[in-house]
C-alpha cells in the first residue's frame, strides 16, 4: 500500500486502529520456512527474526485466550472464599476498597467505550480488506480478522470479570489493588501494535493504518463499500454484555466480602 499511496495524500487522514490479528490478516506478520536450509542461510537471519516475531504473536493469542479463564478459575472458583455482606466495605480497609471500586467502575466504562471504538475500526478494516480483494493475495486471510474480533470480544468481557474478582480479593492491600489493575490492562492491551504496543517486537511499520484509512475514505467516495460482515453483530452483542457488566460487576464488588472469607479460613 505504501508503494501506491503517496505520503502527501495522507496528511489529514486518521489511521485505522490495528492489532496483531489485523496485521496478520493483511500479511504484515507472517511465517516462512525459507532460510532454514543451508542454501538459504544468507537470508536466514532476517527470516528467523520475522519468524520469532510471528511466534511471539501466537504466544500473545494463547495468553489472551487462556489468561482470563485461568484467573477466573483461580480467584473466583478454586480459591473462592467469600460471602454476601453489603456492609463489609465500611468495616475493614474502607479506603482501599473505595479505591478498588473506583478502579473497577473506571475499567468497565473504559471497556464499554473501547468496544464500540474497536467494533467500528474492525468493520472499516474488514470493508477495506474486501474492497482491495485481499482474499486473492498471498498470505492474507479474512479468517484472521474474524479470529481477532472473537479474541478481542472475549478478552474485553472476561477482563471485566477478572478485574472485579481481583479487586475484590485483594482490596485489603493498596499495592495489590494498583498492581492488579495494571496487570489486567497489560493483558488487555497485549495485542496492540505500533505506538501503543506493550512489546518491543511489534512496531508501527507492521500496520499500515493510515494507508488503509485513506483507502476506506476513497471507497466511500466511490460509493463502493462491500456488504457488512456478520461478525459486526458480535461487537454489538459484546457491547450489550459489557454494559450489563458495568452495572452488575460493581454491585457484586459491593456485596461480595472476600476479606471476611479469607479471615475465617
């Protein structure tokens, strides 16, 4: 895209948000078996570096899929020891619990807005993919866009549950409250690419977001936008689930007394 779209055309264009799944769908992050053979060792170092980045991307996907349910099981099921006590927040560690409650509310509000933003960005990216007929090009895959959407929706919903459980169980310690919310944010943003990337091997050059945004605007001017993808319904469903969580999870935090359960054990 950077070959056919001049930089001076991109001045007033805001880039489309990207992540590892969208980059892989457009073949920006790929795996190659070349360079593993003696005749190709001259280019092997570069290819091995690219393959290492690809392996890192796969690990990110596994962590984002398995991380939240492991935490939910460990904190909320396996080691669950709590009882309903709406007055607990005023009895012990009031300021820590108040801070934790505010962080829970803040995180849920953030995720609701982020889901709406990510859904719009995903639909634009999917439309550009179809408009450019990327399905006929080598190492591209719309299925990776779909996997990315499912993974992102899963991480958003499960992270809300994880945040509430972690904040509830660690509310007696200010340091644990702050570090737990930072840990959830790290897991939540692990697939980001470019300037917001959490990992050094994911760089801005891996995602031509501004070029794709220019193509999207061009597509709208030509009135040739492809039919909307059904996966868009998943984003809407997730948004409603997150709105539900933004009400019920803070209420659960208020009435669920993890501190008393821990002391009794």
